[in-house]
C-alpha cells in the first residue's frame, strides 16, 4: 500500500530526535516514553500530504472530524499510565492508531476501540503493515469499554466528555489508572483517575482540548 511505503528520508531520525528534545524541555521525563516516540514513525499515521509536518508538536487532522493528538499530549498521557506499571491497557478512540502504537512498545497488550469504521480499518492495516502484533482493535462504542478482556490495568480515553462513562470505571482494575480529558467542547482538563479500595481518586493535570466523546458507531 502506498501509504505505508513512504520513504524515511523525508523524516530523518534527526527530525524525530528534535521532537524528543522538545518534549523533554516541556517536562516529559520518562525515558521509556521518549524512546517510544523516537522510534515510532508518526509520518505513517497521517495523510501523505501532511507527512512533512508529522514531527511537529501539534495535532493534525486525520479525516472524519478527528485528529492525531499532539505528541506532547500523547507523551503526557502515556507517562501517567506508566506510573501504575500496567500490563494490559484499554484505549478508547483508536483514531490514527498512533497512541496505541506508542503504548504497544511499553505494555504487554493494548485493546483499542474506535467508533468510526473507516478509521478502525485503516488502523488495523497500519498495525499489520508495521508489525504491531500486541494491539487488538474493535469497531464499537468506546463508552462501553471492552468487558470481554477487562478488567484493565489502565484505560486511556482520547476524546473529551462531561463525565467518565461508568462502564470504564467498572472495567478498571484495583490500583489501575484512567486518563481522560473531562469537560465540554471549549473547556476541558486532562484528568488522572486512580482506583483505590474505597474511592476513585482524581487529579486534574492541565487544560486540553480534544474532540468530543460520542456514543454509538458510524
């Protein structure tokens, strides 16, 4: 497929290293996360017309009203998950597949749901072509989670909602962590929620803006 045969020359390792240095200067400190970003070909997760911008620290459109997240946000959310040493992670909102690809380098298994069928199909093709064999993708309403494979050590939600879907909290392991943007279309905060024996402990990290979390499939 043409999309997966683009030359690496346009996006040299030096370009990726510059992105990593920028992330480090912005406070991303986990060397595992930085190494995963340095070794993941982000230009293969965007449209060919945008490949030259793939290593900018910015979100980019991927069609269907969706975006590939800013690398800083990908790194920040991933760092939060790694604090609980997860083995199995659920991602809600596969999108381009880039976040799942990063996670797949750091945990044993990634389960990812996507409500937009063409994005689901394209992500599966990318994972197969690039050899990511520990990611499983399902076309479904992510607010349901994926109870067949739960509970999960960590859950990452890559769309913003006014509240955390109850099914996701139910599928979070004791001691596990969920990271999700919470708020409306104009005001959201990145929240980190850890399950304890008595409560779900929430810490608000920083303002963000994500596409909305929408129910159903399309």
